[in-house]
């Protein structure tokens, strides 16, 4: 230090600045620029506080299900049990009843199109997935019960599967069931999806797919969302075209089924095939 000069050292006290993250105890490690603090975890749905007795209601309903099974519960109660798993902090009984009224029954709810569930219930993706996975799992179980088995011996089971898969679809779809020479079901495929009253089917494509699978027989199935399973003139004409194309290549069109919510019509039974 030079003689005759004094040096003043100014000590500046650091001021405590507000924590930009808004997190207590984080002043020593402020957030990095441009990084927002994580939001609080949101609930599965926007849920009001349930009434005080509701936890007991949930426990009682679960115990009743475990004691008497699904047959001892109404549709809305079974749906309540399902909604418990994804909506933990809400009285879901009114919601379950509303869904049953809107869709018509438990199966119709769990097999409903996801976009319609979102619209009706204003549900999150997690809730929609939890509901529809039940329908998908049940349908897979029914399907596995008919695959690789003789169709003619288990005809009622096959009709039940087709009804479960197609009766409540909002638009027409065509399903093709392919059988081997022993009439075992070897493939089940949705070939086309259409509008509420029409789905395009091409005989050449039907026969081509049967040959690719080395199938011997074909069962054609489509649904009528209108609720009336009576065959139209177009249905009858198409059936004759497919039967003719199949016969020319050594294949057999065994039946054509039309599915509605209340009935199943068989072309074979009607004498149209």
C-alpha cells in the first residue's frame, strides 16, 4: 500500500432476494432462468370434497361385491366400483347413474367410444382408459372362448361374441370370420368401418383374404346401428355376390349375420343363403 494513502474497504451486505421459485428454503439455490417451478399434482378429475359418510359407503359396496359378486349389484353400483379407482375424492354415485342413463347399461358404458365418454363425462384420458379397458378385456375373454374351436358346435357362443363386439357400435362395420376345413374359427377380422347406415364391402377382397389364410369357410357379419336388423336389398345382393365369388374358388359362405342391439338375423335361417 502506498505511504500516506488509506484504502477504504466498503463491505456491502448481501440483501436477501425473493425466491423466484416460490419454494421455502430454496433461496440458496434459485431456479435456473427459463425453468418454471413444477405445478402441484392435479387430482384425477376436478372433485369436490365428498360427504363425510362416503368413505364408509365405498367400503360397504366393496364388501358387498366381494360377498355376493356382480350379480348382487345393480349396473350403476358396478360402475361405481370401477370409478372408485380413478376418482378417489368424489361421490361418484350420481355420475355412475348418469352414465347408465346416457348409455343404457354397464356394458354399453365400458364399450363406448372414448370420444363419446369424454364428451358425456368430461373425463380425463386416465378415466376414459380405466373405463374402456374393462370392456376391451371382457371382449378379449369372450373372443378367446370361440377362437380355434368348431363354430357350428359353439354357434351360440359365437353369436354372443358378435353381439358383444358389434351391437353397440355407433357406425356400421363389417367383420369376417374365417374357418378351416373342420369349421374351426381361425381368424376374426374387421374388414371395413363405414357410416351410421353404410359400410363398403368388396367381394374380391373378401375372397382374397380367405385364400391368404387358407380358409375353407366364411361367415360375414355386419351391424345395423339403427336398431333394425332386417336385411336391405343391398345386403341381399352383396351376399349373393360374395357367395358366388367364394364358390368359384372352392370356398363356402356359411352365413351372413346382421347384428342390432336387440336381435341377430341370420341369412341362412331366413333362407336367403
